[in-house]
C-alpha cells in the first residue's frame, strides 16, 4: 500500500500543489503584464517645458512642448529636454514592471539547493 502522497496513481501531493501554485502565479503575471501595458507614465523636463508619455510597453505615445521650449536659436537645449523627459518616463515604466515582478515572485528565488 502506498503512503499518502506517494507516486502510485499520480503525483505526490506537494508536487501537485506546486504545479497549481505555479499555474496560478503564471496567470497573475499575465494579468499584471496586461494591466501594466495599459498604463501610461509621464515625465517632465525643463520645469515642465517638455513632457513625455510612454506606455507600459515602453513605447513613446506623446510629446508635449511648451512654446517657451521652442527657441530656434537653441535647438540643442530642446533636444536635451526631450531626451531627459523620455528617459525619465521610460525609467518610471521600467520601475513599475520591476515592482510588478517583485510582487509576483516575492518569496521565490532563495533557498533552492541548486
């Protein structure tokens, strides 16, 4: 007679529970990723002269320039402000993705003997 959780007739109880937990975590990660992709992250540079918005897929979706930022004699400054605003918005999107992954995998990653 097999002991409780033994192999004859199926998976051990703990393995079955692990598989269910892994499947549930995968579904939660997929849902979280879809939610993240719909969010937008906006950052400003130059005291608000340039505003950049990216989505959770890290795609630039909008740039807003104030009239004060558009100086034909100083195009280089405008370019720098655009880069700064886009980079900050991308950083926000990246951090949100890392936070989501941290929530989903919290408690995993340590203590494995291999």
